[in-house]
């Protein structure tokens, strides 16, 4: 590590988001990006670190409490309001910060997920000025810098750091729990939304005291596990009913047909009730976590691989990158469709070839038993290899087909 980079280094364990670089990254790239972050996002605290074994450079990124409050105001982060000010959830405002619960407590006002979300918002909105470039990368005016560098491989990865203390607590209260409800908060009625990692507890209300999953992973992840536990518990009903039918069904065909019809009707009714009950349960969680009346998300930035010309959007009247639809359609018809058909044809012919080989091997009685499995082994190896190739083709088509 060069002397210039060492001068920028201050040992720290206080980090919310980590940005790593390949071991081939030069000092000019590090200092260029570091200066742009410090000048463009003065709210962030960035420290440069270097791992002596992997020889990987990293930026340790965090922010002060005051900066996080300003960021929460910018992104409209919804926080609970004190009871004396009406309660409920409201978009955070620095001008009325006194109305929010735990505003005086710097350690507990923001969850780790909220801090990381604010920092990610700042990082993704670091914009390039007109004519800026780094080596052979030429930025368009207003283009997000960090997503583009990540897409080009200059930045290896940008990811939030876990808090081991909270993970250990979740391990005990959630992963290792067998007869405990998921830490998703109290839900008043209906099917139990699951215990442990979706293990059902029959006909019992959910009385989990905290929202640990939502506080740590965010609403989207918490909603997923709420649905997963609810679905797992709801599956108990068709499982029990199906087991009873199977036990008392006679061996004759008529009895089996009648039971199949009865079970099909039961599943139709069960699926309808399940969907309606989950709508209510999901609305309860959304209201509890403050996302029920959340306004529509702002327009997302285009992917870094997106290429086009700048124009004024006829819908939003804002600047945007535009790519003619006829060019995209032409690429899809002349490139995407033939490539996909070729890949499908190759897989189909490969499958037929393996079936023919299997029949040929089975027709020879003198072959050892283990040789009979050879066609299946060959098919498994070829499918695994093709999977990697097709994945790269899919990435390339995805990048080129929507540019």
C-alpha cells in the first residue's frame, strides 16, 4: 500500500457499509474515488483499509448521527411517533424531530438496516459531472458513479455488515427456537405465522414480543418470513385432512375417486380462505411496520449497463436515458430469439442422446451394474456445465437486449 493511501487510513471498527476492490486496484483509482466520495457526500465518514493476506483494499463507510438524521429526512424514512403527538408512523422530518420515539437515543433510534439504507442511498446518488472519466471509463453527466464502477469491475462489491451481537440473539430466539413464535411482533388473530423457521404451532395465537426480524433485516425480509411461516402453518390443514382421507379410503377405485374429488374441493376452499386471510394478515403487518400507506417509490435509476441518449421524459418532464424501442425489438428478434432457440434445441438433442445411450447400455446384459449409471452421470455433468454457460449467455442477453 502506498504512502499516500496510508495517510488516508485510520483504524476503525465503526462501519456500516463495506466497499471492496480487486487486488489489482491502483492508488490513483482509490484516491480518485475517495476524493469524489468525500467531496460529493460530505455526510459520510470513509476510512481506507487493506487486508494483508488477501491484498484487497476496502472502504469502511459510516456516518454521524446528525448526518443520518438528515439522510432520513431526504429519503422520507418512516419512524414511529410519540403517543402524545398522535402515534403511528410518519416520514421523518428534521424540523420536527422531537416528535419521534427514541430520538434522544443515538444508539437505538436507527436500526442497522436503516443506517445502511441511508448510506446506500447516498452512495448510489454520487453523480458524475460533465466530462469526468476514470482511466477508460467515461461517465455521462449526472450518471451514478458507484453503480457504474461496480458494473465495470472497478469496485468488487458493496455490502452492509452484519452485527454479530444481534445475529447471536436471532440465532437463539429464532433459528434455534422450536416452540417459540417468530420474532415478528404480536398479531391478533388467525393462523399462527410460524415458529422457529416456519415450524407450525397448531391453533395458537402469535405472541412474539418483538420485531427483531423487521428491525434487523427490514420490512421486505420480515414480510417474506411472515408469509413463509403463515403458509407453513396453513399447510397443516390440508395435510391433516388429506391424511384422514388416506387412512379411511377403501382400496376400490370408486372410493379413491370420491376421495380425490372431496380433497380437490377442500383444496379449492382452503386456497380461497388462505388468500383472504393472508390479505388481512399482510395488511396488519404493513400497518404495524408503517408501509400500508407508503407513497409510491420514486423512479429508480436505470441499470449501470443501460446505454442511450438523454432526453426529457414526456411523462415526468425529468431528464432520462432513452433507447429506441425498435432497436430493442430488432435485437430481440435477430439475436435473443435465435440464441434461445439454439440453446433449447441443444438441450433437447442432448437429452435425446442421453436417452438413446441409456437404452443402448441397458440392452447389453454383460456390462457391469455400475456402467448402467454412466449415461445419467454424463447427463448430470453436461447439465451442470451448460448451466454455467447459459448463465453467462443470459447475463449478456439481458445487458444487450435492454440497453
